């Protein structure tokens, strides 16, 4: 089985992080456990460990995302790696060089790790198939396909507040159709044993055969939130807000915005998550975003630790 | 008093550097004395000290300024900090995220320091009011309001060449109206005991009630320079050079450009300063800019030491 | 002699790397020998040496080149330098500051090294003439003039595979007219004793008096390649591909593209080089680029070591 999974080496060790699909439960747990130790590192006076000293991490951003790039950059620097940022959209690609030639070139500079962001689904997989055994690829978001470190930080956050995955009900709310986060999250949650994952959103923003992922589909926000332990909001991208799929952002908020009244339908100790950046007043009310049940900022903190964990594990499996 | 000043902590220690207004003389002297020790560090073979090792400094530039960003980046790196540059103009802000959400996110990554450049006056103050006690904010220029490290490096430079502030006459020449540097300089000079600060410039580039800051106003360049110890030129921004406020850059030079003949009216050992970048032939003649009385390049050198000092003091007051 | 060469100090030591012209054979050999030791550094677990610890390297890119900037950035970081990237095209220059004022300012920040990329031939020389004795300038490409580290990595690569320069025939193929690489290569090869350097390309892309550099000129690709030990392809820049000088890129490939059939005319153990980025199907066939005689990726690897060597030698000659 491992032989067919490009993320895993012959002994089942993590070679690349491309998507949460196909990662065994043991690997997920290894990442979450390792991340826990890095949370304490980032709370120290000197937030730095020498695990990646002398390693070269290239942030290959074929589409711009300052926020995501920053999280990987700070994670790599806290591991003492040398980090080089490449905004490829504006460089060699425009000189006619192919993606694989660009990657081959950077590999020849003795790169150790590529953090890849690309508008096309599958680009990180393509790169991973063509690099040598000493180079590791991390998918930092590819098209609508996957954004695995986001999924991992989400399950880390849930474990931090809820401890046991096996008695939870989790609702993922919003634009499931265009989200690269949602698929990662669903795979992580089901792999870790969450018995009920719900997806909540309008028909126009729901992939047709999403039930196959093992989730329950709700189109009514109130029904979907009733009794849940975790509410995971998705970001509504600006370009969806008015057009063929949605009447307007105000209309969306009226039906699917997370308000205190709606949140009251969830369990009293339910937590509220959001991958950011938030559209306040579109998918989430400020009273909820800044309220006592929100764990949106801890997600960011855990996100650094999770990225450090992934990098440290990959570097150890060279 | 300290309680009302957002820059100072309960014991009067420096928490943020937002503007020179409201900084006690003792704090200014602490910064200048600390900077002196860093001048010697930057002259060493290995220009690096471990004071900020493991700290994360974020350069948050909401408007582009390569020169200013570079000075803070090199200062932070010589203190061994991890530095992340964020050009926010082109990132999350355009995705609809608020300034405070952007800052809250970066804070959750366990940032230690934000160096903030923003086109809007007061943006660094707003950020400072919303960050936790472990995070320090440095204003790297906000609108027309303040640019305190420039003011500090200017007084450092004056002290280096003139030793005693209390018998000096200082002339600040040029576009006082749009300068974010001039206000910082005036506050620093008067706080440090300079008995006579003059401002020299055309009526159209002079704020209406500038006398309230304790300065003498001159519209005639020759009168303004007579007998001064220090000439601080201001940069004339390109967009002012032809328009409602000024007839042309040539005309401006004829009236307010610093020529050798005009400089001869100052004391023979007067020093000439400029915050850069210079418009040669507009506000200053090359013969003066490159002449023996110019201390324009030492200002840059001292600027790195002053920024290191501010960061080191803030990091020690965590 | 050394007195007239701005690259060499009074004792003949390397002060700047501006072009390969005028570098004595001994200096070239010093760089190649030093680079050899850095090839082994980049193959280590921890690819880092402390030779430039505490030094400040500024990448001054007056024209954008992500690839070249990356090679210098990674080389400097592996030497433990602090690296600051400045894209000057979009900064102070547009505020009316002169090139020399920009450089004087950065020098005043106690820069140790400037890596300069500029569209104008001679810009790095101009900078080198105006910096203090403690600052070193490396030309990273100036107009059509020179790109000396590319020339150096090319001869390093040749020495790696061919050992002895003095019995080689080398063909440089393509757009000699606009190449800043070709001149550097020709100077390096002749200085190191290569007895026959050929240049191969269409008349429209051949400088009129190129024979004066000591090369043999060929306009027929098959004639030019016959019996050579080394084929150095040049990149055809997009803007040349259709216009006054060339009918089309397809036409160019038909006459001067390196195909397996043409390469078969060279010696059986001939190596194929290309400075990148490649235009597959324009100047080179993929079967050759990816074939057993291609050393294009090793060139990249050696390029990092050569840049580390240049920086280390310059830093030692402070």
C-alpha cells in the first residue's frame, strides 16, 4: 500500500506532505504529538531549536499568499533552517522555463525542502514525483485540491480542546465546493475516528457527491449546528460573493453566517474555528469571532507548531 | 502620567516606540547611550550580538519603503533576530481582512516585535493598543505624523558632533508641512534642552500653528541659517515640486536650496544633515551634500545603531 | 598592471569580481580550487560554514532575476552571512536618488558585500570605484557586458569533467551578440589555456569583431560541433525569437538547435552545458538536455560552490 502512496517511503515513513488522504492514523498522530513539543518551544524565551540547521528550505509560491508563506517561513526559521522565498509567478516561469526545470534547478542547489503553493491541483504531487530522495515537498495549497497543514492544525486544535476524537460531532460550514481546506479536514477527522462529520451549506456551494467522503449533508444552518462539539467555518472567497452561485454576501450571512443565536444551538462548550482570513459579517459575526468559544487565534499558534512538526519529521526521514 | 502614554509601561519603561512626543528625557538618553554601544558593534569584524536570538521581528509595511525596511532588517539581524518581511499592501488586506485581524494573526504566531510603516497617521498606535504585553511596536513612519527612529538618529548625530545640546541653535529647513520627520525632530531637540530650534521654509509649506511647538519661524533662508550650529534639511517630495504649493523645483532651489554661500552664514563648524533620499539640486547643492560639513552618511550609520538600541531596550522590557 | 585593474588590490589580491577580463590565471585557479572545497560543504548534513558570520551581504538587483538572486542568497546564507535583498527597481531610484547615493547609503550601514545586477553595462564597475576599501562588489550580470560567476562556474564544470584545459576544443553556440555570459566564458577559457574556442551561430547574432577575442567563428552548426569536447549552449532570449534578427524560434531550432544527431558530431564523451533557463525545443532538444552527456544540473550545483568561493575569498581580502 505504501508503495502506491507518493507521500510515504518504503517503510511507511513520511517522505512528503501532499494531502491528508492516504496518511495512516499513526502518521497523523506522530505529527500531532511532535507538534505538541513545538508548542512549548514557541512559548520559550528563545523560540529556536537547531533541528534544521544548515538545511535549505525554499518557499516556492507560484501564487501569492503572504499569510501562508509567513507561517512556513517563521516555522522554518525557528527550526534554524535557511529560508529562501521565491515568488515564481514573476520569475523564470515567465521566461519560458517549465515547472519541472525550475524545480530541477533548485534541487541542484542542494535544496532540502520545497514548500509549494500553486493554483493548479496536483502541482506539488508532480514536483514530489520528480525530486531526488533527499528532498521533501510540502503542499501549502494547490488549487481546490488540498491544504494539508491547515487540516492538521485544525485537528490539533480540536484535540487540544476536546481530547478525544471518538465521541465528537463536527460541523464544517460554508463554501465546501471551492474550499481546499474542507477536503483535508474531512479526511483528517474521519481518519482520527470522529464518528459524525457534518457539512453545512447552500446546494450551490456543495460538491455533488460529497456524501462519499462519509459526511452528513445539511442545507439548513440550524439543523446542521444542533448539538455539535466543533463548528469549523470556511472562508467565503470574495469572487463568490455576488455572481451565479450566491445572490449577495448579505444574503449569505442571513442564511449561513455564524451568529450567537445559531451558535447557541451547538453544545454549550462547542468551539468555533476559522482558517482565516475572516470576512466579518459575511460568514461569521464579530460577536462569535471574538467571543469566548472562538479558538481562531489558537489555531494560528498551533499552525506554527504543526508546520514545525511536519518539517522536523520530514528532515529526519531523509 | 505614564499611565496615559501608550509607549510607557507602569514603571515608565519603554513598551513601544510610537512617537518622540511624550518620551521623557531619561528615555531619550537611555536610547542614545545604548546606541553608542551598538555603534562599536557595527564596526567589529563580526557585527552581531545575540540579544534578540530566537525573537521574531515582523516588518509590517503597509506602504512600500525599501530604504526604511532595510535599516530595520539589518538592525534586527545584527541582533540575531529572525526577521520576516511582510508587504501587506499586496496581501491579506486585499482579501478583506481588517488591520487588527492581520495583527492578531501575526501576534498569535508568537511575534515579539512589529515594525510598522503605514500611510495613515496613528496606525502604529492603534496596533500598539491591541497587542498583548509581550509584543512591542515600533513606528517606522505613519502618514505625516511621526518617524521617531529618524528623529532619534538625528539627535544621536548632533550629540556625536556637538556634545552638549544646551548651547545649540538648530535650523530645520524645507517642507515642514508634509514632513513626518520634522515633528519628531522638534520634540527630540526641545526635550533634550536645545535652546533655539528654528524652522525655515516657504509659507505654503509651513504648518499654521507651528510656533506652538516652541520653534522660531523663518521664511528667509539667509536669516534662518545665520549663526546656527546645525542645519537639518528636509526632503522635498516629488509630488510637491510642481503644483499648487510650489512653482517649480528650480524656483525652490533658488529660494531654499542649501548652497555653499548660504551655509557660510552658519557657524564655521556647523554640520549639515539630511534624512535622505536627497534631491540634489532641489533642496541641497552637491557641493554641500558631499562637502566637509556634511554628516549625512554618518546619520545612516548611527541610524542602524539607534534602531538596534530601540529593539534591544524593548526586548529587555518584555 | 594590478594598479589599472579595479578588481585587484595593490598586492594582486581579489578586491571585487566585476568581469573575468583582466583576472590573472592564478586568481581563476584560486577561485576554482576554493570552490572545490565548498562543493563538499554543500554535500554535508549541515551545509553551513561560519566564514561570513556577522557580515552583511546586500543583493542589489536593479533588474529582477529571481534565479540569480537565489543562487547568491543561498551561497551567502551557507557562509552564515546576513543577507538583505533589495529590489531597487521599485524603490529609492524612483524617488530620484542617484545610483551612487543609494550605494553610499547602504555602505554607511556597514555593508560588507554588494551583489549587483543591473541592466546597464558598467554599473558594477561604477559602484566598485566609489565604495570604501572594506566593501566588495560582485557583478551578477550587467547589461550585455559580463556575468563572471556564470563564466567561472562553467570553467569549474569543464575542469570537473575534463581535468585538463590545455587539450580541449570548446564550442559556444547561439546568440553571441546579446549574451553577457559568452564574453565571460571566452575570457575564462583562453586564460586557462584552452587551445581552441569556437563560436557557432547565425551572422545576425554574432558580434562583428568577435575573432579578436581569439575564437574561431562558425555559421554552420555541424562544422562547429565536429570533434569538440565541450558544447556550451547559450540561451535565446524570448525577445529575439521573432523580429529583425531571426525569422522564428522553429527556424532557429532547425539551424542551431542542439539535437542528438548534431551532438553525435562532437567527441563521444563531449559534455553539454547550458546556463539556463532553457528554452526546450528552441536552442536545445529535450533528448539532449536530459541525456547522458548533459551536465546542465551539475553546473547549477557547482554555481553555488563557485559563488561561495568568490564571497569567501573577497571577505578574506578585506
